[in-house]
């Protein structure tokens, strides 16, 4: 299978993505699927699904329907200091990286259509504007300011989500995960943030 090069946050993930993306056969969807981890983004022109799990994070799915090229990102915070070499975990940079990669692949900005997901407040927060809400507000404002057409969205709430996006067709599928899964989603995000601290690194939506 020909897969366009992925771009990822850290050296370990980047090497894995360029050499051999994590592709598996999903029996439920009857499709080949690529798993996208936090702070990764991926662009392809192949008929594969791009799967990720979101807690407070947001995933923007953008495609050019004319040339059937699309991609996804998965960012953790709306903004932050990128001097640690980890720009893809922040919303502004994650969006710019995804858009630039789409254009390199032949997509045209004026034809972009977007679907956005996540931003759930899955953990108790002591702030008036928890990170999930901030992420959801950021992506909505960014797409509006950039005049990118949003054809579907599922943002906010209190549930984590599992999503699968098919960039060549624009089909998106969402599964809301029950609160029994909250700890697992939170643990994945927390472990990823802890690894960064310990080792600084230079249309429509269907339920399934």
C-alpha cells in the first residue's frame, strides 16, 4: 500500500511513521486503518481510515474533495512554547503543519472542507475554562478566521471519543466512549505529557 509520508511530534514516532505507519485491518469497519497518536498528523491519498482516541484533545480532519487528498491532526493544547521542538502538540502549529502538508500533496486551500472532533471535558477541572473547552474554541475560531468550511463537528461534552476518518471520501465515524473508559484515555494523555517532560524532544458523521 502506498502511504504518503506522515509527520509526527517526536523522533521516535516520526521514524516509525515514515518507515512503517501503524496499519491494521479493522474487522468492524472492514477497512485498513492507521492509528494516529497524540501530537501526530497524517496526510494520505489512499483509501484508509485514520483512527484516534480523544479526551480533551481535538482532531481536525481536512480534505480537498476534488483531488481526494486529506489528513488529520491530534493536538493537546491550543497554544504553547514550541522551542522544545514539539510544535504538533499545540493547536496553531498542528493546524499549520496539516494544512501545509495537504498543499504539498496537491490540495488547494480554497477547496478545503473540515470535520472537527473532541474537546471533551472528561476530567474534573478547577478552572472556569478547562482545556477541552479551550481546544474546542480554538479550532472553531481558527477555521472561521481561515475561511475553511466546516461540514461537520462533534465538540465538547464530557465523553471521550474514538473517531475514524476516511480522507479520500470524507466519511467520518464517531464512537462516544462511556465514562468507564475515562481513566484509560486520561492515562494515555498523561503518560505522553510525562514522556515529553522527562525527555525533551528537539459532510456527515456516523456513529459506530
